[in-house]
C-alpha cells in the first residue's frame, strides 16, 4: 500500500528509500571482482536446492539441510546481510518478518541471482521471472469486446490437470515467486482449486484475475484458505449500461456482488478497468464507486490492439487522452483511500513529475524530489521479459499476455533456458534499440509498452504510439489509415 509523507514537516525516509539505499550498496559492493565471485558462489544452484534461498531460510531460523558449500554460502550471506542492516539502520524484526514470507524470500533470491548473472543492470533482469501471468483457460462466461485472449470456449489443447500441476512444479523449481491466475475466466475450470492448492504447496504466492461473476462466498472462502494474495476484478463501467455493453450479458450486478464478497473476506481487492473512448468519461466515476465499496486498488489497464481488441482499435485513447488520464490519476494518489495504479509504463514518468513513482504497477512510493533515483531505474517500469512472462492455457510461454509470440512450451522446454536465451526476450530487454523510446530520457523508468508496439507495428522494438512524447507516430498511423480508406475508393 501507499506510504504518506508529510512534506511540510520535512521528508521522512520510507522503507522504499531504504530499499534504494540497499540497491546502491549492492551496486557499490559489486564494484570489485572478489565481491562478484562471492555472489556467484552464493547464488549457484546446488544438489541441496537453490543455494541463496536456503541461506535466507537459515538466516531467519528455519531448519534446513546444507552441504558444506551451502554452509559457506550461508556464512557469507549472514555477514553481508548483517552488514547491510547495520549500515541502513533497518529494523531487524521487520526484515526477518519479510524474509519469512516465501514470496519475498524467493523474489530477493531471484534479484541476487539476477545480479550475479547479469550485473546490476538498469533496468534489472531477474534470474527467473518474479511473476508468471497464467491464462489458465480460454473458457469464459462473458464476451468482452477488448479481450486480449479472445476467450470464449476452452481451447482443444489446454493443459490437463496433471500437466497443470507439473507446470506449477516446474515454475517453482525455476525460482518463480508469484503466479497470477488469469484467463478467460479461471474459476470456470473445475480443477482451479486443485491447481491453486499445488501453488500453495510449493510456497508460491498467487492471485486471481476474474470478472467477478463467479466470486461466490464459498469460492472466496476457498481462496482465503489457499492464501490467495490478491483478487483483481474487472469492472468497465460505473453503471450497468456501460459495463454490460462492453462485457456482454447482464453481468454488472453479479460483478459488484463478487467485489463485495471478496472485500468482506478481508482479502486485498483490486478493480481493473480497461479504459478506452467507450468509458473514459466514466473512469473517475468507476474509481469513486470502487472507493465507496472499500476496494484497495484501482488498476487502469492500457488498451492493447490484440485478440478481440483488434476489432475496436478505433476506441484506443489518443496520446492526449492517455496523458490526461494518467496525470489526473497521479495528482489524486494522496487524495484517495485506494491506490491508483496503471499498466501504462508512461505512468512512471507522470508519477515522477508528481514526486511519486509507480513501482512495477503494484505500489507507489514517495520521493523527495523529481529524480526517481536508482531504484526507479533498477525496476524499470514495465517488467515484460525482465521480471515476468505469460503462460498460455496449452503451456505455451509468451513474453506477456498481450504479446502472442510463442517462445517455448512449459511441457517440453527448459523454462529457465527460454528465459535466459530467447531472442524475443533479448529484443525486449534491449531498450536502447527501441525506436522513439530508446533515445528518450525516461527510457529506463518507462521504455514504452512493447505489447502496443507489437500490436500496431508487428515489431517489439517499434515505438509505443500512445505516448505524448511519441505523438508523431500516432499522427502517422492516423494518416496511414486515411490513405487506406482513400485507396479503397
């Protein structure tokens, strides 16, 4: 959640400032070859398991079996962590509490392994995806006009229950920390809770993205029992007329009831809205409604011309409309009782101008000045191909659920080999080669949306035409469309 800072009485350092200081210490520490060698040794994979994660487990007092190499690694890790905590004056109890959380521990392990492999890059590439967004099924009980998955009926080749369980095991073994279950509508599959239970057994965090119509009290209770971290519910209008016209059917009331059922359970709840010309006039009415209901997070989803979204491309926001939306959201961050987030990477740039920063679209943190600093560039806005990837219902691995490029399949391919060596991922990570975005001063904290670049140009390194800085590309697209119409006559 957000941290409030009283600028009038002087800047109060937040935990995220300490995180930035920690990363700066790590970057400085890696400045010599001895330190790099120690880190590589500590982050090596061993027959005991994932060496760095085992060391962190032992650091918080868990009983783990270590070989002599892992014991040496643990001693190094203990010395390093004790030294960092001492220099930053961080509350030890709080850090120990975080390290006991499996998602936090796995995430930190992947950060350190990534630094050992790639160095302290800006933006950073994790050793394994921190997050995998899993389109669990192509089945859905609604038919939304903007659906990136073109979901309706189950795909003929969807993973069987046993294959899905093995996929969870593979992701856990690779070092994934968090699986976001999406679709289609994940709750349509009868084995959803069996697979979710396997995720819990592997000590992975998981969340659910749903249209909310199947969030009965019983299903919410099961999600709570399985330690579901977060439920994100799609809501595309503040009124039944607008929501239903976009999503099909009479779903509005059932979605609202699903939101209420989730809120009553105490779980963290988010409302997700894909904003287009169809509903931009209702955007802040939706935020108002979510706030009244007691929702924790509002997430603006950037429109992507893929799936059924290609059929309504004319509803995409102009650069001016997107800038207005993101600017107003950023200006209201501290006025609201819920977090205001966006999947548009430009939100990082806009928030930096309001002395805030959107951290991988999950959180915001305050800054004393408009320089977002080392941590902002380290996280790097959109994490596609660096911090997360997508998984299709049949096991195909894709860079992002909005980028339908298959780079492998989890049933037959080595998950980490794909992550490290895919040419597609390499292109996404090479921000300096992005047309338009590569020379922008915000390239490290934004980089543009690669899904929009691919959707409009069929090229991952093309411009994101929705950014106000890249407005000329949007104008060129409009001219091309007019020319095509003229040629038709």
